[in-house]
C-alpha cells in the first residue's frame, strides 16, 4: 500500500493564491464582457452621441467626453427588448458626472432616446435636461428629481 503524503503549507498557500487570482480574474472578465455588451448596443451609442453633440453638456463637462462605465449592480440600470434605462459615469476635461438616459424600441424606427439628463460633480443639486420625450407617458420610469434645461 502506497502512503499518502500531505502537501506542505507552502504548496497549499500557493494553490490558494493561484485559485483566488483565477477566480477574481474570471469575475472581472465576466463583468467587463457584460459592460461591453451594453456599450455595443444602439441605445447606449445614441445616448452618448446625444451627450457629445449637446453644446450645453460639452460646455459643462469639457471635451473630450468619455464614458467611465456602468454600475451593473445598480437596480436603475436595466433593459429588455422594449425599454432601456441606464446611469453612465462620464468625464470631460472640466468636470465629471452621471448621464441618465431612458430609451424605447419602436418596431418601425428602432431604438429612440426618450430622455437624457446630466448631473455633474460641480452641480450635484441640479440635473440638467438634455433631451425630453415628445410623449409624456414616461412618468412612472422617470425619477422625481428636479431638472434644469441646459
């Protein structure tokens, strides 16, 4: 009968470290992949395009405007086949902030941005309205934060 020898504490420690690094790397990759899928969606691209083309927003944030990512753990960030709602961290040369957008999918027109709002770090008590929907039936999804038009 062959005897079984226990591995040393050093070997067990090394296995634990490599296992932890592999697990953390896998979680970070999955998170990046999910964010990348959202970034490649039409509604996301339309929202950022609307932000970058808005002169008032560019004046507040400065150029270039970059997106810093989406908090996938935030309950306000969600989408389905018909509607999307997200909070995106953005940064410019002058300031940083959060872009809030609501979008809907119309079968004949594709994705449309219903509402765009910008909140900046220098003006945390204000939310600037960049675009509002022509339809007024979005009251159940739009937060009741007072907004200012830019």
